[in-house]
């Protein structure tokens, strides 16, 4: 950074209370920079006990973004930080601090070393989210073995990168209990390959898939893009099941084909349902990735009951498109 004034090395020779006072007045990016200067500086930064609200990494064709808080991010570029295993000299990582637009370089760290360093000083044991828009084999190799709370692969559109997308999905889907996909990347036996992932014990699944994939999805909550006729079949299938793991299912319908008033007849064709009182309310706890806040207030809706006493409450939401929200409860 051109206007950055280095912290005097004598800072770390002050009494501990004085060090704490100075460090706690520093902005987050200055603390991160200080932590790279020496092992002692790293330990002092870690000693502050700072815990981030979230720890997210995103990979696209131009850069890697590391978000270690709710308001600032650190950017460094793949062509600068790629570190093939046969290289003995690691390239520096260029970091961009989001709000202030300042730039500086870390010591000679690779992607994994950089992440491990940040996770240690911010007292994190795993990443909250990994978002991939363009799979990068070298970055995937750097992140091998890391666990993620949420895996998102939402912009996989190039057939040229299909094998890389497949490898990334296989690698990272086993390290998370929640995935979000915008397409099936597998080119050979796509349904079989995808179902091998969807049958794992999952918390949240959001994907564009067909009805057969939905049937085998083993998740507490899922979001899918289906035709209204397929949602009707799914609901009939649910009525004859006995599992109680599924807590919510959200279906995105075609905005150009359906208005709210046109949904009910095909949705409930051959299904007995009841209109819930308009003032009935109950709270369900959903993953924040679905509800935004964890607790979701369900008001009114349409009830379908199965023989074991479970009830599916369906909310027809009219937003930019028609969206069906199903909640399963006793």
C-alpha cells in the first residue's frame, strides 16, 4: 500500500496490555498484514480472540475471493497464487481489501497456507462456504481435505470445463452437508453420478434436477426446479412414505406459465387437501441459506395429511415467479 506506514517493530516489545490496546485500535486489514510479519506478530493477533461472522472462499476464472467478515473481503488472483506441487518457490498472493481498495502482498504463501493462516488468527476450524463458478484443478488441490458448511457451484456452464467441474463436485461434495448446483456437470451417466451425491446424508440440497433425482435426495431441506405436474407426483409419493427426516421442500415454477390462481388445480390433482385458517401461524427452523434468518414464520397455506399423522403445509408464494414452499410437521 503506497500510503501505509509500517508499525514500528518495537510495538511487540511493549507490555502486553499496551500491545492489546494498540492492536485493538487497528483496522482488520492492518491486523492481517501485521500477522504475516513474524510468528510473534501472528501470536499477538491470535491472542486478541477475534472471531469472524463468516469465513467464505469463492473461486472464479479471474480470482479467488476470501471473505472473513460481514463487511470486508480479501482478493487475490489465481495466476499469482497458483502453486503446482513441482514448484519449490511459492508465488506471493496479492490481496485487495474490499472497502478501501488498498493493495499489498503477503509473504510467499500458497492458497492453502494463506487460508490456514487466516483461519488460525480468526479461530476458525472450517470454512462456512465454498463457492465455485469456474473449477480450477490447482486450487482444488490446494483445498483438498478442507471441510465446508456449504458448497455452491452455480455458474458451471462451459462444456470445455466439464471434467474439471465433475472432479471438483466429487471432491468437495463429500466435505459438506449442504450443496447448491445450477446444473448436473456429469457427462457420462449423469443421473447415476448425481444420485450418488444426492443419496448422501445431507442437510440442504438446492439443484436443477429431474423428479427421479428428487425422489432419492436424502436431505432435511431441498430446493428444486420442477414442472407443476412433477410437484404433484412428488406430493403423492410423499403421502405414501414413512420417513420423517424431510422438513421442507421449495419448488420454483415457470414464471411464464403459471399465475397463483392457476397452480392449485394441477398441484392438488387427485390429492385431498384443506385450506388452513388464514390466521394460523407456526414457526419452523430452517437453515439460514434458505430462510435468511433461521426461523421462518408459516402463515395459512394448504394442508395435506398422510396416514402416519404428518402434515405438509404448502405456501404458494407470488413473487417475481410462482414459488411453492412445503413444510412437513406433525
